[in-house]
């Protein structure tokens, strides 16, 4: 990397823009006109099961907020992203505690970690973190990209896009991009160049952000303050496809192809189309709705779809017969359908034969409407005894958070009753026969999402194996 280090020593630039928390910092791009980031990004809205893990806090007066994606079928990548975020947060908090957040002059220190996908197609995933930090050694904006090779099931660093035998050619192209006339015209004094050369030497050893443009050019991104004055913003070298392509590794070529011609689907070994979530690792809640389907259920399904939230509907058999299409729609949308008896009778008042007949009749109605036999039962009123437990063909599901929406028919009350006591593993009880309940769901989803919760079915909450009587799901190992 010595040639590249030498080149970087002369790319110290000046700029009138200031980077910082909440501000858009200027990005200087070698060989590319304009100031927009040329790195191609993608929003994989089609990727079922994709979840975002959010967390935030305030250490004294030092605020922090972090997000990272949980990618279905790529657990090693999810684990690596989590570790990266946790390490960055731990470093920031350690510095914040030692320096004294409340004693900082001017703006209090702050950390914000966000992400974007630079590739999500075929057997390739690329995730790019953007970190804004105010205060400390990491002050300014920095970016890091991690890549996932689905063929090998391995997380690989950004430099894996380059063939090891072609490293000298890569350095030469980067040097060429960084020393063009447009760049050198903005050079600072010799004294400033000498100072920034030290930063250049440090950054050249760990190039950790490589991506592609939509046309297949390679973009090398340097953090703020590493190869130029901090006020300049990030410096990017864009290497033309024609010159760079022969230097790519086999994985680099696959990544480039998926960026230029995305398949729009994943082809990862172990990828599950049902988008299951591991609630042992992330915060989950199970939203459950009783007594439907009703005239209000279709609107509820729309609200849930906006947040990609899955729920469990415990339906009454006679209502299923009246509205089979609604139940089919809920199932097709990824929700779970459970048995809530035929006509909402207290099962403890029936004989053993009566309990079996009632639940069997409801199972049959659901199966006729959807083609699927339910695997869960919620006894009406939550009432069950030894007879009901023995005669039920499925686990009994109760709840840990009762919104009392049947009593307090007020959307604000329902929202507060659901959100306030919610904890990882909570099973929250609603009734979709109440219009005030359905009207409350957008706020429930919004507030719980901000707290980092994933919305899963009851079966997902227990990893597909709910206990004989389910009340409260497990808490995650890494909340």
C-alpha cells in the first residue's frame, strides 16, 4: 500500500461545508461530477422476514441510537453486524463515561449508527453502515461496508472484492483517481499536507468501504478526516469499470453483477421464505386478535402490512363461515390463524365430549376456508381446566398483556394499555371486532417499533414449539 499512501498524502482538501450530527457533509468524488454519493443502494422491500433491530439510550448527556438489519437466511452476517454495532457503541460509551458527558463544552457527545443495503440479490448481500459521532476520537462521519458470500456462508470484508494478486493494480487506479487535477487544485499548505499524511498512512492500512455504482464502477470511500481536512467531508475514488473489472476477485465479480443486474430475490442456502425470526436474539411481541373475523378485520390487515407485522388471529368458527375470504387473506399475508371455539362458549361448562366437538368443528371450518388446520387454541375468556386441557388437540394460548379493549372502547386507552407494559416475549390481547381497537393499531405498531420490537406470531415467539399452556414468551439472549 506504500504507493497509495504517498498518493493520499497530497489529497488534503479545503471546503466551506461542515459535517456533524444532523448535518449533511459534503462528499468529494474523484472522477465523478457532482456531490451525491455514487454508491448504488437498494431497498429490499421484497425480502420477507427482514427485520431492523433498533436501540437507543442516553448515557448522562451523551445520546446514542443504533440500527442494524437481521437478514433471514444469513445468520453469520446478522451476528457480524450486531457485533460491529455493539463494539462501536461500547467504545463510544466507554469514552463518554471517562470524559464526562455533562461536562463537555458546546454540544454534548452523540453517536448515531444507521445502515443501507448496497447489494441484496442472488447469493450476495452488502450492508453499509454510516456512523455519525460528535466528540471523541471517532468525531465526524465514517462508513464501513460488510459483504456476505452466500455460496460459502461467510462474512467477508470490503477488500475481498479485490483479487489478492491484483492489489498493486488496485492501488495504482486509486492513486490515479485521487491525484487528478481537480483534486490537487484544492491542496492545502505544505504544513497541512505533512499533518494529513499521518492520517493518510493510517487509513490506507484498513480500507473498509468498497461498493459499486449502478454502472459497475468501483467506489472506494475514506472516512472524514482520514485523507483530507475534516471539513471537506468524505473523499471517494471512483474506479472506472473498464479498468477495474480485471482486478476483481471471483466474489467481487458476483457482487458487481448483482448490483448492476439485481435478481430481485435471494438464493441463499438456508434462506426461509416464511421469514421466521429468532426471538432468542431480538425483541419480539405477539399481537393477538380474538373473536373475528369482523367487518373491521380487512382494515386491520392493511395496518399490519404497513409495518410488516405478523399477528395471530384467534377466530370464532361461526364467523369464519360468514367471512372465509377474510381468514384466507390473513393467512396469505403471513398471519397465524388459531381456534377460538365455535361460538365463544365457556369451554369449562362443557363435557369432555362437548369440548372435543366444539374445537373440532372450528378446526374444520378454518381448514375449509384456508386449507390449513390451526395448531393453537385460545379458550374463550381464558377459561380452562383439566378437562379442557386434556381434550384440546392443540396448545392453549393465554396472554401476558390485556388491553381490556372490550371494556374501554377508546383508542388512546388501548394504545397505552398495549405499549406501556409490553416486554420482550409479551403476548398482547386485542379484539378485532372493536373499531376503536383497530383504530389504535397504527399507534401501537409505531410506538413498539421505536422500542425495537419485532411483531411475530405466537408460534414464532416460541420458535415453532409453544408449550402446552402459553402465557409469556421467552426473552432474547441479546436484547
